[in-house]
């Protein structure tokens, strides 16, 4: 799961940057009216195009990027008993959850981890690490798979894309207003936009982007609780609790830097907690135990 969120956010930021440059080169991002003030309608349209464009392009690329970044092998024809069991388990859980059968993949890693991603509920991907298969009992692996299937059934990736799109829109809109104020009020530039505008826009976009990421990560943490509850509904509460407890006792998953926000586990404290895509495992276990 750490892969799913962080890779999405990182790709979104990259796409936003590229879209901004392309629209600038094409001259589409003009926000001045005839009097030299801000044309708010044009700016809002520009912000919506870049904001939601970045978000949904990232979502469309999510499955391909996840496969490439982990080297995940999609099981098309099971080669052994474990792969047969994996595919059958995900198929059963998907049918229980009322979604299309996801692709099932395994990637080579000693760490216990898993993730689900994809643009549509009926065309998603569920992948598990070899470390997870080797380090957990079968009922615990089933609980983790049910957690990932619940993410798909809950439409978490699409919902995350919508949230990110709204936040992107505000980031683009407000950063350009900041640039306008700096250029026209502080630097008193009266013709076109100078270097002060572009520097302040980029600086404001980075700062506002960080604040937006905090909101996205908060949202992600809430969805993790819901996916845990979904696993309990599909597979029972105790297997999910045992799986989380096993993760808590193991070593943190050493995923690639660009994927660490997408895995099954999470942790942190202080300011770093604001950027966690997952609640600390003790909180997740406590929430499961409190559930009716």
C-alpha cells in the first residue's frame, strides 16, 4: 500500500510540472486581462485543466508504474500451488466484494508488503512480495489480500485522484495569484510578467504542494482504517489483527524511495506523522478491536 499512494503523489507532481511548462510554451496560461489585472475565469479554467489533468494522468499511469518500479510478475498461468492459491483467493474475495477480478502479481522482495492500484474497480492490480508469502501464515496473507481488495472495492484510488485534483486546482490558482502580487505590488512591474513572477509562482507552488500533500496523506490514513474494516468483513477480524501484529514485529519494508508510501505498513511520529500515508499499526489494531 505504501507504493500506491506515494507513487501516485510523486507522479502527480511531475505531471503538474510538465503540464505547466507545456501550457506556458503554448501561451495557453495567460491570466492577464486587457487592463493588466488577473482574469480570474481564465485562471480558474487553467487551474482546473492542470490540476485534474495531473491527477488523472497519474491515476491512469499508476498500474504500469507500479509494475515497472517493483518488477512485479503478473500471474497469467499459475506455475505452482502458491500462485494457484493466490489467484483463487483474490478471485473469491473480489466476487465477495462485488468487483471485477484484478490482475494478481508477485514481486521479489524480502520485506513483507503488498499493494493494490489501478484506475478502475474492474481493472485493478493486486501484488504481494515474496517476503509476505514466506513470512506470514496463509490466513494472514488472506487478510492482507482482503485489505487490498477492499481498497479497490471502496474506489480509493479514484477518490484519491478527485481529492488530489481539487487540491491541485487550489495550488495552481493560489500560486499564480501569489506570483501576480509579488510581481505587480512588491516589484512594481507594470508590463507583462517578469522573472519575479515565475520564481514566486514556483516557490508558492512547492510550498502549497507540500501543504496539499499533508491533506492527501491524512485522507489516505482514513481510508486505511476503512480497508482494514473491509478485510475484517471479508476474512474475519483476527487474521487481520495477527497480520498487522506480525508486520509490527518485523523490519520496516525497504521499498524503493519512490514507493514507500504505498505499502501495507506505516509508522512515524512528530512532524513526520503528517506525511504518513498509513496510521501507525497499534492504532489500526486498536480500531479493529473496537469495531462492533
